[in-house]
C-alpha cells in the first residue's frame, strides 16, 4: 500500500527512459520493474566486467555483484535487489548493501509503508528470518511460509523443532513443526503447520495446523480452537476487532468459522481465499456451490454468476460496498463486479483496482500479445508492449498509466497521467 498524495498528478506524458539504449549499452538486460509512482524504471544488467548490477533510468549502480535477482521497488519507491557479493548473499537498497551476509536469501517482504524489509535467509545450515539487516537470534533446520506483520517489524514462519529421520513416522506423527515469531517458537508442536498470518495489531499470529493425521484446526498465538475439522484453509483477521475466521470443512461441506464457531449458514463444495472489507462489516470468499462451478460469496450468499475454470483476486472497494474478482471459463479471463460479468475476454488479467470512491474499476489485461487498461468493462484506446497496474489519483479523477511503447523499433518507457473522464468518455 502506497501513499500517492505526494506524487506528480499533473496531466500529461513523460518519457522516463529509452530501454533500447540499455540493450545497446549493456547487452544483457533482464525484465524491467517500475516504481509505484512511475518515475523510475530499473532492470538487472551485466556490466563490461561481466558483473551483475542494476540500471535505473539509464544509470547503473556503482556496485557490481556475482549475481542479482528479485529486483523490486518498495511501496515508498526504493529499489531493492537480492545480491551475491563474493559468494555471500545480502540485500541491496538503492545500491547500498546490508552488513549481514548469508549463504542465501529469498522471499523479500515489504511493510505497507515500505520502510521495513523482511526476508528468509540461510546461514550455517540454519534458517532464520531477517528484518532490516537484523537476523533472528535462533535458527532452525527447516523453515517455510515466512511472513511479516503489516508494519514489517515482526516476522513469523513455520519451523521444525524436532529432528527425525526419513521414514520415522512415529516421531513425525507426534509433531515436529510449529510457528516461530521473531525467532521464538510456540510451546506446542504439530504434525503439519501452514500459512501463518499476522493480525492488525502486528502481534497476534494465526495459522492452520494438523494435530493428527486426520484432524485439522486453527491455532492463535499457540492456542487451538476448541473444534477439529477434516480440513481447514488459511485464517484471516477482522480488521476491526481482531477476531479470527477461517474456511473449514464439515461433513455437510465447506463454510466459514469464527473463533471455532460456524458463522455462515451456507455450505459449499469448496470455500477459500476469504477477505474482509476495510471496515470489517463484509466478508467475501471464493466458493464452489457445485462441483466445477466457481463464484464469489459475500457474507455467505453466493453470486449468480458462475465460472467453469476458476475465480481469483477477490477485491473489496475502499468503502467495502462493492466487490470485484477475476473469472476464467474456457481458458479465457474476464472481470465480474457486483455479480455482473464484463463482456470482454482476455488471455490474462491482473488484480482489479478500485478508485478511492469505489465508483470505477480498472484492470491491466493482455490479449494477442499486447497490453492495455480496461475501465468499467471498456478498454482504453492505447496498447503497450509492457504495462504495469493502473493507479487512480487520490481524488479518483485521474489515472496513472505506466507502460512501454514501441515506435520505429525503439522501446520507450512512459509515465502518463490522464483525466478519467477522458479515458472512459
């Protein structure tokens, strides 16, 4: 999540970089990435010394590395990369590396404001979490599903606390895995643990576990729900009161439970990827009322619109009154908003974006090898060789489009701000 109020929202087009020149200068140029505000574009390159580095807006970092990957911008427009310096891995931010060095690093996580960076690391055959260059004090022989709190100041992961040999099913069934928060493990182990998630207080952690070969439930800060299920999916937190909900499987089908009690009357063949509106009043989920039929349910009531392949990327409007999702049938994607399916079909569609007032919905789409933006079901006139998600201005009156145009064989990255009424007519 980024604060776009300080960005340049004056209408007009700016050419930020000629990517074709990069390819002529460096020869090796990887996929480019664009900053949230659209003012910068960067890519991993190779220098004349055959070192990896990063080029941003046509200028290469002074530092060179054995290898660089996972190039990403933070929400506050800082450029980061995971880099290997003399066979030791660390993080580079705007060309400056952290002091800590590891055998390997991966899975960077940025806080919502972009100020804090967390990631996985391995050193001396032990796995740890790292936040802002500070690793956990305790490491583990196994780690998975690393995550960080919304403010980026705490981290959690599934860890192995009991070692066992391959084929030692007795020890395995006693429970060898738990969740470590900031490096400290919970007191109880489980047969399996998946997908820890932080609550809005940045302290509470909930996760899905298997307590035996056949029993699943949700654990919050190490405490189990009082109900066991034949299967559960990833839990979520109410943004208002911090209560925990999760999709659970009963004998009659899937439903949504809150703190161990069923809260949706409807039962589904499948229910997952649930999320809350910002005010916590509404809960949406991707559901299958019947086998092979996918849709969205809001507060337990499914839409009438159905998709045969899948549904993904459920999004609430900022005021929580509208819902959008992506739907796929017969290998083609489209968008559904408030149970109304758009006419257009595309090869690929990215996550829907609501305007701040919730009145308009925009998506990035790809069809026949070209990219464009579709607003309220209508594509804009321009198409691009590469494109990033559209961004509405804070007042909802303009849109920032970040794309690569090709003209006379030249690839040029442009940043353009357009009035919304000009785009949608």
